[in-house]
């Protein structure tokens, strides 16, 4: 007599395979997005500059972003106020800030705080995603970071970069829909 809980064509242990596949898929999303955010943050902080590479502790110092005076060196670019030391080390963030000042409608008082906070927000959300801490918050923060970067590129306009960033937003949205398959995590939320 056959067991009523399993069908004759499907073994009982195969019923858990789709759930396991989704768990592995979510792990891949976590690894990719967590590492992508952390590496982007460290790169924006000047950690991967070359021979003049900063240490992690140097890269995380907020003083490097503000300059010795606390505000940086003020200059005027096409009638808009800007700051020369927008980036760490090699000034990686300065060309981005200059493009935003030159080609978008956003004022400097909005661009500078965003540029200062961006690498730290990327680092925090990347660590949250990678470690499985506050999962929904980490993925939502990552999605908002990518969306804000895409919005800035829409103002320039840079269609190729907007499409790439849109895919990152999609990955974050997909991860939020798959959050129940995140089985190895430090917190449930």
C-alpha cells in the first residue's frame, strides 16, 4: 500500500528542493550586492587608489571629506559654489560632484552632503546585507542608494549608467520579495 503523503512519481525529499534552490539564489544575491556595495564604498573613500592606498582607518575618517577648515576649499564653478576636496585621497568624488554641478539643476548645498554620506551609507547597507542583519532595512537602503544614484545620472543624462543602476534597483526589489528565503541570517527583520 502506498503512502498517502507522497506521490508515486516524486520522492518525499524532492519537495524541499525548490525551497533550497530559492535559498541558494538569495545567498547569491546577498553575496553579490553586499560585496558590490562594500567595494564601491571603499573605492569612493580612496581605499583602492594604487600606490597611495589609504588604510581602512584612514579611509573611514570623516575629516578627509570636510578638509581642515571643516568646509573644504570653496570655489565657484559656473556661478555655483563647490568644494575642491569632495573626495578622499585622489579626489575620486570631485569629478562626480563637478559633473553634477555643471550639468544638473541640483545646488551645491545638496550635492556635498550626499557625496559625503554616500560611501558610508553604501558601507553600512553592504555590511547589513552581507551579514544578514536587519535584512529588510539593508535591502531597502541599498535600493534607495542605487535609485538616488540613478536619479543623479538621469539629470546628467547618462542612459547607460541609468540602465545599470536600474538593474541594481531591480535586484534589491527582487531580494525584498524573496526575503522569506533568507534562511541564514542574524536577525529576522
